[in-house]
């Protein structure tokens, strides 16, 4: 997975730009968790909580991180910082 992951309350949020059945541009949102695992042959556990079509205005985010950096942080047992700035970046259609 490449690209940006948005930080939301209680998890992470990935957006995928797509087109609906009427040809309108939209975002498909995927809410997931990424946690360290002990005593198993894997280091991280990624679980998809939900996925749904959404509009960029519906999403309350606290900044973003590149996915590889998020993995690095989680491997170190850390979580990304939350950005409360009024002018922080937000998901949008491109």
C-alpha cells in the first residue's frame, strides 16, 4: 500500500479515489487498525474495520502520514502525532 493514510479518532483511514455508477468522482474510505503482535510469526496485524463510499467533507481527520512511515512508527510502538491545526490538510478529490 502506497500513499497517504489519514489519522482519525481511534484508527487510521485510507482513501481511494474512484467513480460511482453515474460517473461522478468520489472517495472510497477504508478504516483500519495497525497494531503490533507478540508471540506470532508476524510483526504487525492490519484489520479492516469498515469500508464505504464517502465525501471528503464527511471525514474528520487529524493530519496524515505516508503508509511506510506509519508502519515504522507502529513497529516502534508509537502512534502518529495528531494535528489540531485549523488549516491542516484534509482528504480531497484530485
